[in-house]
């Protein structure tokens, strides 16, 4: 009876080994059946030749089967080693993937923290975005990040101009203050001179007031 190999086995070497084992088993059954059917008398020369032929076939199949068994053992050992190496590689890649996952989660947390960080520029009294775009239409298609940079740069230019004007006005104020002080000093000196003039003119007034 021929035993069909399991359909799950796909490896050609194993299929060949099973085929040789199946042929060896069938040949053994044939030899045993021939011996059981032999009469008590001396076997004929033809029978002996047939027995010798089958015995040689059996020996050849056994040698072949031993070689296939040895190859199967070596192949199985190599397969185990390859499986172990593949498992180690899978474990290494899994660990690397876990590390990347933790790093990704950490970086996402850092990104969220940076986005939620109360930057100083968010509290600056910038002109409204709509008004800025009306004054600078070249930024209509600019993305949010670069638009904010443009608004900050514009605010810097405006503040520098205002600071320049403030300094100029401060210089003018100081000049006007000095001029006012000088005029006050001149008026004070004039008042003193008038007082002296009035005092000196009283004797003249007295002389003109006498009756002659």
C-alpha cells in the first residue's frame, strides 16, 4: 500500500525522502510476502535471483534513505538556526520599532508643548491681520508661519520709525525747553530792570510834582 505524503509538505527534498521511504517500505512488504509464500522445498534458481535482486534494491534504497535522512537532519538544523536568527532579527526590529514609537510620542509631546508655549509675540499689539494684508497685498498667499514673520518684521520697522520720531521729538522738546528757559530768564531780567527804572524815576516824578 502506498501512503500519500501530507499535502502540507511542499519542500522537494522532504517529498523525495518520503517517496524513497515509501518505495523502501513497499519493497520490504514484497520481500516478506515472497518469503511467506515460499514452500518448504528448495527455492529455484529463478527465485533466488529475484530475491538477490530485490535485496540489492533494498540495500540501495536503505543507503539512499540514510543519506536523505542525514541531509534532512542537517537541513532541519540549518532551518532551526535560520528560524532562530530570523526570530532574533524580528525581536531586534520590534524593539527598534518600540523605541521609535516612544521617540515619536516624545517628539509629539515636545511639539505640542512648543505650540502651546505662551510666546511673547502672541501678546504683542500687532495690527490686525486683515489690515496688514490690505497694506501689504503681496502676502495674500503667504502661509501662516511666514505671514506671522512678515507681520513681526513690519511691527519692528514701524516701531523703529516711531522710536526715531520719538527721539527727534525729544530733541525738539529739549531745545524748546532750553529756549523757554532762556526767555524766562530774559523776562526775569527785564522785570528787574523795570523795577530799577521805576525806582530811579520816582525822584524825577517828585521834582515835577513840586509847586513853584
